C-alpha cells in the first residue's frame, strides 16, 4: 500500500500524491491527453502512472472531469465473519 495521499472526487479515487508529486492512473480515456506527460512510479510495487502538472489548472480540471466519468465508487470491503 502507498503511504501518502489519495484525492477523492465524488467518493471516487482520482489522484495519488506521493513525495509532493501528483500521479494519475494510466487509462485509455486520457492516453491521448497525457501522451507528453512524464511518467513514474508513486511507490514501490506500483504500476507506472502519469505525472500530472498541477500548475496547469485548466488541464487538471479536464483530466479530473474525464476520470470522474469512468471511475467507479469503490465497493466497501466485507468484514470478516467471526
């Protein structure tokens, strides 16, 4: 598990913040928009993610709007039966 921050939008996990860097999961719906973006691994054992330039606020809003449409709300984890 990562040790930093997950940013949620409408109860949906959108952005991962590790070591003061904002990461976005690599998804087909944003591949074209993020083709010029740097890539990196937010934590050991993670898959490669896009690195989001948070200084470009209009671009960030566009990415989040796209991701919000395709990201499901996580299902609650079942509690173990005792």
